[in-house]
C-alpha cells in the first residue's frame, strides 16, 4: 500500500522579548504565508487522514490558518513529542501511525524535520518556514526508516 507523509514546517514566527520558545506566535509574514501553504496543500494533496501537530503556539496557529484553506480538514492531534523532535523521534512517531491512515500531515520544527525528510528520502532537503515536503513510501508505517520514502515534491508557498 502506498503511503504519503506530508511535512509542513511552521510559518514564520515572531521573537517577542520574554516569551518562552514554545509560546512564540506567528509573525505577520507567517500569518500571510500559512494560508498560501494551505492553498498549495489543497491543490496538491487531495485529503489527509490524519494531522499531527506540535504543541508549540506557532505550529497550532499555522494549522489554524492552513486548515481554513482545505476542502475537508480532518481533526488535528496535538502531540508534544513533535516540539523539538529529532529525526529519530519523528520516525518513531511515524511508526506508530494507524494502518488505515494513508496520507498524514506532520506540522513541526527544524532541524528535526529537515533531518527526518533527508533520512527518509536519502537526500538533502531544505525546509524554510512554511515549506512543505511530500514523501511517499510503500508498506506499513511500521517500516518507516532511512531510505523508506521518495521525496516527491518540495514547495515554499509565500503570501
């Protein structure tokens, strides 16, 4: 069975003084770019079975703006493990995905996302804010490991 794993790095965040990293909000540019990422996803990925999003404020805000642009957005699961996750942690999370899920969206952070995509696809991938990587692999999610996927597309939607 063909699986699609779509990776979205959160939109551009702000750096307000005295705000903890996990509570940093989107910057104005991020609020412009996130809907464009949603439009790109609507045009290139027909539907998602599952969305996993970091608990950080900027990722939650990114999802809120992206989901408005999708034809039929699924419910999101906020997973604290995605915040600051390494490639290894992301792979472990992917291996836990339910078998019935064919297309899954992860919304998270660098450097873990870039490392994860690069390991799965066996080639480097740069993910700026609001960037999207579309990976495809065969077999069960439990088989996610280095080299498991093809990197089908990389996009950098901007508003």
